[in-house]
């Protein structure tokens, strides 16, 4: 009886410890400065969300997106291809349209990716707009450029171009590149 009671108490202690560890892990990840600096997200990336909100961003009710004043949107949780609707240009930080994602829908857009903790991160993209778009190795729409034709996608940009994108442009027609 005594042994059994001690066993039960030990089990309760173990379960409590496990619960504390599990519940504190995501918070530690979310506030990690290293995570914010590299742009890698975890569910509920609080540091990134706070930074975007300080620049006028609005967190969506479901907590998955921050919409910036320009209308572009930054995911704060991992996304998939289905999270890129028709009419949007989408960039993911991992292959096969996975990981953190940025998306824009306005023709004539020019944007630097460092503004969203996304400099040198892009590995896959989908251009679901009817307009030509480009991504650039450098900020300010400079350096090596790659065309993203309307209604096309690339599940992996390849070794040479991986984690190189620093800025993007969406044109106002399909004749730019
Ligand atoms: Ca990447």
C-alpha cells in the first residue's frame, strides 16, 4: 500500500514535470532571438509578429497571418501551396511550397524581403497572378534576377538560387520578362 502510494506520487510528479516542459517549450522558441534573426518561424512566432505589428501589421483572427498596411501578408506559422490563393504571388522558405510564406496580390508591387525577416530564405514560389514577376539576389530590385511567369510555380529554385532572394517585383502586364 505504501509502495503503491509512493509510486502514484512519483507518477504524478513525472506527469506534472512533462506538462511544464511541453507547455514552456513553444514559448521559449517563440521568443528566441536566434529564431527571429534567421527568419525561421515556429507556431506563434511572437517576436516576428510583434515586429510586424509595430510597423502597422494586423494579426488575422486565426493567428496565422500578419497583414501589412500595403496589403501584403506574412505567415507566422508554416504554410502549404493551398495557402496561396489565385491572384497572389507567394514565396516559401522551404522546398515544395512549405514553411514560412509571404504573399502579395497588387500589380506594381516592389518589396524588400528583409522587412519581413525573409532575406535570403526563399526556396520555392508560386505566381498565381496574371502578371510577370521577378525576384532579385539583392535588395532594391538589383543583382541577378529570375523571372516568375504568370500562373507558374517552382517547387525548388535549385542549389545556385537557394536562399538568395532579397527583393521582388510584380509587374503590371505579362510582357516584362
Ligand atoms: Ca530556404
